[in-house]
């Protein structure tokens, strides 16, 4: 990654010494007063955490890589956290870190510290989708008033889509891409371990600890989740992702991404046992969420990995399926899957989904081309929320918007296939390329029965989705750019 000096540091070092001393003195006094006020209002523990966050934010503003890593850490560890103080509106922690990242990146272009933008042919298709996304949002304003909250969520989604353009440009070499992947693996390992530990601890202890996060926007009660919201059924792992289905979908994405690293000759983490341990922790935590959509999505990712490269993985998958069907401890899971296809005898969650699907199809029949937008509906008996990313997208953006999205995803996989055919000479890069395309297939499969990767009020899953697209494209571009000289380059 291109190293640059900070505009802020350059400005400070150019100041007159007396003015510099005055600013330092005023800053110390201001900080001291704010810290004292925070201790009284928030308490010493949250104040210490806030100080770490502030100094971290200052560092983030000095370096693109630090800003990106801060964004990834926030998305994985505190995905639904908000700033504890309202500033006109209450920004999320991801708003702050992602916004800082985009600002630092833009400043590098403005100041001439970055040049020669890197892109792929897929960016054109994605650009058309983004423009239509804005058009559908504006067109839908006729059905509902624009609120501050909806506007913020819309802007957050555009920022998430912009990650595809920014990360492909930033990941200009294999070393930078590997650092990104390494950080993602370590962070998801931490979240998986946290989710498993919280699931294993007594419920009253977990409840008391998690409601402490209410200061930063988390629920202040009813945190523990159960299958079908029934306390008589098993508890579901949630970690710090609040909803078990959201956590399950996120973990399925990362489990698919990490899988090729277990078999790769040049894995991102040098110690293969550590890679396998993190992968195992992620899979276990995903299973404990009891998300059926996540498990099916993970299976789709494994099939792609096995079909394209590691054929022995089919035997592992077969053995895993036999154990799932045979072990007494997994029978509840098997029953949950069977009940999903039991028609009128299905479990309540499946019956609710089927009802939503029917209502969604009727809405699409009434507003087939442009949908009804994101701010409201034409009548009170119509709703857009449905447990399927594709149906909610068709509800809000119409079949045109859904078609553009599917075309964009097809372009990503088409570009990835072109890169995969030439990537075998680079063991390190090919495992990353395969992992992120398997992860993308996982999220697209999971989203058949989940909506969190598109619904505007779930910012972190949306950001995770477009991060997956970005790194899939970045690995494809690097694979094509690094083709052996004996072959003509096709970048």
C-alpha cells in the first residue's frame, strides 16, 4: 500500500512555534475538562474506552491503512454500536470509521498523493446499479416522507457500495491484499470465540454483560435469543451481532473464505494449525446460531471450492453429512431442516417466511418495474420487509433493480472465472481468489432466505456484503495483472 504523510501533520509542523504552543495548551485544557465531565457522566470504564477510541480515531485520520483496519475491526466487533452522544443525529461507530476511511482516501487524491486509479470492467456495471439505486430511492419518495434516519441509512449504503471502487484501487499488490485478508481472519476468529463463550456462559451473566453495551446503542434487555423465540428450545449464539441469523450469515461468509487457506500451499497465516483452529471456531459458532440459511450457504461455498480445486473436500463434506444425520446431538438440527420443507406442518419461522413470500409476490405484481422505494408504501396493507434479499430488492427497486443486481453479480463471477483460469501459478493469490468467490456465493445463497444484506437498517451486513464483492474483484484483478509474461495480459 502506498505510504503517505498526513496533511494534518504537515499543517501542524508548519505553524509558528508560539501559535503551536498556544494550541497545545488550549488542547490540554479542553481535553482535561472533557475527560472530567466524561468520568462523571459515563464512569471510568467507558471513559477509558472513549479515550482509546478518540486517540484511535486521530491515528486513523493519518493513514489509509489504519482507517481501513479501524473500519474492519468496528464492523466485526461492534457492528451495531452507536456514538454515545447525539450530534444532530446519532452516528453509528461504523459511520465514523467508514466515513474517516473514505475521507482519508479522498484527501490522498485531492492532495496528489494517489494517482492512476485501478478498476475492473465490472465497475461499469456496478456504477449503473448504484445510479439506479439512487433513482429508485428518489422515485420512492412519493410513497413516504423522507426522515433523517432513512437518509442516513441510504447514505451508509452508498458508502458501503463505494468500498468496491476504493478497495480495488487500494489493493494494488498481493502483499496489501494478504494483509487485509489476514486482519479479516483474525477479527472473525475473535468474534467467533466471543460468540461461543457467551453461548456457553450462564444466561444471567451474559445478559448482565451484554446490556452494558446499551450505552452505545445495543438493546438494554431481552438480549438472549432462542430458537423460535421459545425459552424451552435451545439458545442461539449472537456474539455482539444482536441477531443470530445475521451472525450466522456473517460467519458462513468467513468460513467459506477461510476454507481454501487450510489447504493452500502458501496460506495467509504461516501456521496452518492456527488457520484450522480459527476455521473450526467460526464453523462451531455458525452452527450454534441455528441459522439454516447460513448452513446451506456455507455448503454452497464448499461445493464451489471442492469443484474448482480441492476435490477431496467432497469426501469431507460427505463424512460431515453422515455425522450430522447420525449423531444424537445433531438430531434437533436435522429436525429443523426437515420442518422447513414440511408444507403446512412447517415450523413457525418457515410459515412466516412463506406468508411473507406470498405478500411480496403480490406487491411485485402491482409494482413490477420500479418497486415502491425505501421510505414507505402506497397503502397500509402493503409492506416491503420480507425474509429474502431478492424479494425485498424487487419490492423496493422493482424487477429492473433486481435484474441490474443479478447482472452485477454475474459480472463479478465472470471476471473471477477469467482470472481463475490464469491464477494457478500464484498459490498465495489463487487461494484468496477462490475463498472470496466462494464467500460471495455463500452470501448470495444465504440471502435467498435472509434479507439482512440489503435492508437499509442493517448497515454492518450490507458493508460486509460489499466488502466481499470488493475483495473478490481485487483478487481477480491482481491475478490477471500478475499473469506470467509468456501469456498476454488481459487487464
